[in-house]
């Protein structure tokens, strides 16, 4: 097979020209914008794009930390306002820590004899 495959067929093919004057205008404006972008990109040093992407990623990570902290503060404030919510949150924390410790301490005998621990929450 001596045929050469075109890896990016969109680059090498001329797009079909629009028929109406407005479509032709928009076509040429889009092409002008694409070429302007390529011209500006060629003026920038090679590492600029990589560093710009890294800066954007760090910027987003900083906002994630800030938003997560704000969410935690809002949760704490709501627990302080509503004592029942604080009690429920504390019960959930204790239940999850108790479940983790019970899983470590359970014997095989308790499961077979039917003498396992049962937790009941009372409202």
C-alpha cells in the first residue's frame, strides 16, 4: 500500500464556499480570526503556552481550596445556629467512627452465634 494517509483532512481541504453574501462575509471573517490567532501564537516563545496552562490550573486549584473552606465554614455556622443539626452531625461522626472500629474488633463467633452488636438511633 503505497498510498499516503492524510492525517488531518480538514487542514488540506478547502472548505466549501458559502453561497450568500452574508455567509461569504462570515466565512472570510472567521478565516481572518483564525489567521490572526496563528500570527499571535507564532510571536510567543515556545514555553508560553505550557506556562499559561499551568498558571490557569494553579489559579483554578486556588479557588477550589477557597470554595471548600467557605463550604466548611458555612457548615460550621449552620451547626452553631441549629443545635439539632450539630447533634445529628456529631452522631453521624460517631457512628462512622464506631462502624470502623467495630469492623476491626468483630469475631467470627459473634456472627455465627447471633450475638452481634446492634445500634439503634433514637430521635
